[in-house]
């Protein structure tokens, strides 16, 4: 169970760290080709979202790794479930109806929550 957590949480953290970093450092023009919804939210909100993703990725890895506040790991995974639920709502209310990635991320985060409870 421990190995499964590190595999799933590691991949999820890698995805969110990458996506969050792009949202924090890239311009809206560079993000538009990957994320059609970026024009629908203010730039400070986009930067904040990227920061939340980076912090969440850190929350998946550091607490179990250090043994300090390990209950933060499932909390971070629950946060990603909620984040992707909101992302699906944003996609469905706009012109971009592609939500397969979001559903996959919800499923992965939910599995991470389950695996983190066994740490």
C-alpha cells in the first residue's frame, strides 16, 4: 500500500507541480494553446490557482516523507478532488467541453485519498 501511495501521489504531484508552475510563470498567451479557459478568469486568480496547485503537490509529498503532520497528505488530495470538480464546472459553462483529463485527475486524487489513509 505504501509503494502504491508513492507511485500514485508522486505522479499526481508531478502533474500539479508542472501545471501550477506553468500558471505562475507563463503569460496568458503561452497558456492559451494548452488551456482554452485562461481568458475567462483574471490573471491574479490564474496565478493564485497555480500557487495552490504547487502547494497541494508539496502537501502530497512532504508530510508523509518527513512524518510531520501526515494528515495533510489526504487533505491535499481531497483539495485536488474539489479543485477538479470546480474545473469541470468551468469547462462545462464555457465553450471547452473536454473534461476527460479532469475526471481522470479526480479519480487519481480519490485513489490517493484512499491510499493516504493507510499510511
